[in-house]
C-alpha cells in the first residue's frame, strides 16, 4: 500500500479492491469538539462512512516515506486491516480512509481535538497523556539503546563523563539519559530528521553514540544504507522497557475495545512478523520488561 504526500497532510481513500490517492491543498477545517464528543467513534464512522487516522512520516518501520516519497510502514497496513474489520463490524459495503501526517509534537492533539480517531506510531504507553486521549493495548515492545561504532569503548555502567551522546529533544529518552548520565555531554537533536542526523553524526565521528529506541535506530540506519556490520546497538538488553500503543480518543470504551481486538487478532500478528521480524532481535521481548 502507498499514499501520496501533501504539504499539509496526507489524504488516502481506500475502496475494497484498490487504493485511490488524492492530494489536498488548503487549510485543515477542524471538527466541532462538542458535537464530536456527543457521538462515539463507531457511530460517527457509521454515519459518515469516513475513518480519520494519523501516521508518521519519519519513523520507519511504523510510518515513513520511501525513495519515491510514497508513504509506507506497518501502520499503513494496520489501517487497511482496521478498515476491513470495521466494514465487517458495521456491516457496510465500504469505508473511506483519510490520513493526516502526525509528528511527535501534534500526535496527541490530533486525537484530543477529534481531528482523527487514532494515531499509529512509536508511542510509548505512559500515564501522563493529554486529556481526551488514551492508549490502546501494546502492539510492540522495544527499549533504549545506544547506536555506536563497532569496537567502541563505552562503559554504560560508568558515568560516561564527557562522552558525547545524541538524544532527541523533548523525549522521555532524553530525560532518562540526562538523569542516568549527568556528566555526559548531551547533543539534543530537533525536528523530524533528528534521529537520522544523530546517526549521521555517529558515522562522521561527531558524537560517540545516538540514543533512542532500538527498533527506530536500526530501521533508520538501514534506511540510510549503513552497513550494520560496522555498528552496534548496546546494550544487548535495552536499558528501558517501552511498550508502544496507538493513541485513541479517550472516554470511548467501545472504540478502544474494537481497536484492541484488531491489535490482538491473528492478522495483526502476521503483520508484525512481516514488518518487525527482521529488525527485532530480542529473543523474548517481554523478558527485559520484568
């Protein structure tokens, strides 16, 4: 599946047999929060025949732009599965699927303001999330790792004094690293290209390590064409346990239960194997979460 990119957002309309793509140019008109809150997500989809969702462009393998600027990723395929099961649940012939681009800074706001009903991406499940949003059940487990050159001399049990560490600004990982290694020299990267620039800085010897969730580091390095034989992710067992969930509208139990049922389906498990199997090397994902 592919979608086209727009300067404002991404719009995709799926039919039963084929993906039709339309690019929109113009302003984004917001839904009325009060009226949307009076109606559950499933009822709204049944009434309008439209499902509004959000996906990242900068987070392979969850959502990213390929060499042709076409949207790819696990989340896109999950949306197709979600649509298929919604059609069966609502006993409809078809549904239109409209996609908006999400970023680390707007992903919760898109859901809280009822612009979309679900955002899919590398969202670590936590309790301190904005009002009117919730997390689905977890669909992936990863954790904090260091992207470094092979044969590096970093001792993660030490204080890493004066070690040059790259982190993405305003993330839980940046907070964790600042607290765990206060004597390290942090370089904070910003924007949707932050992780890529950090990996490039390791390649060029500007920093000693780029730190993020292991799955995102490995996928980004592969997308840059780096030979993974020259680099490592350390430690083997991540420093943290980060379960990813989808951001959904808060206070709507029916919608949350439906999304969770799709995540827990055998078809979703097959998608996970396709997208994550070659990237995810932890023998037992849950072991380091105990």
